C-alpha cells in the first residue's frame, strides 16, 4: 500500500500516542475541519458550525491549544482561532484519502 516504512522513535512513542488520542475525539475533528475550512474563527462561530455548545467547544479548543495544534489571536474583544500546526492538514488529507480508498475497494 505505502512505499516507505515509518517508524516511531522509542523516545517519542508516548508523545505520539497522546497526539493521536487528542485527535481521536469526533468533536475535536469537527472543530479542526471547520478551522481548516474557514480559519480565523470565533468560538461562537465554531460552535454553530460544529453543532456544539460554545462552552464545550471552548474546552476542546483549550486542549488543542495546549498541544499547539491550534492558535489564537485577539481581535479587539474577540478571540479568533486557527490551525497552528502545519502537519494537521496533510495528516487529515492522508487519513481521509486512505479511508476513501478503502471504502471504494
């Protein structure tokens, strides 16, 4: 299926596992999808897009912020969020493409 082998360095296994665990939550994936589509969006806008309550979205954003996956910037009294980790889009593309290929087979 893939032409090269990727190994996880022993010293990074726990960190990689935490990253994948963080990305395994459906709500966080919907938030990331919305951020990748719209970028620079507020909590209330995100809540509306993903169909969740703003406090719930805020909690998920806090976890994503702590992992440096998303970033935020202040715009007057408003806080806007965007994807900060440049590996998120290619990772999502890779996984979605692989799943789409498997579904077609």
